[in-house]
C-alpha cells in the first residue's frame, strides 16, 4: 500500500479507516518505513500502514 499512497495520495486530504469507531483525517505529509503521516491543524498523526483497512480522498 505504501507505493500507492506515495504515488496517488501524497499531499492530498484523506480519511483513513483502521477499524472501530475512529476515522483519522488529514493531509498526507509522508509515507515511509510502513508509517503514514497525516497533518491537520499543525498536529501529526502516525499510522502503521498494515493497520489501514481503507483510505479515501476527503
């Protein structure tokens, strides 16, 4: 999934679903070493790529 994110979603605003009630939102800032980094309101969220169930443009 990492190559897909880097090639198609880098710099885009996305929603990320990892199961349960939580959906993570933000701009894709980086995707390396199997970690997706999102930025929103000057705060960063780091998500393990193997935990992502779905990702889509917001």
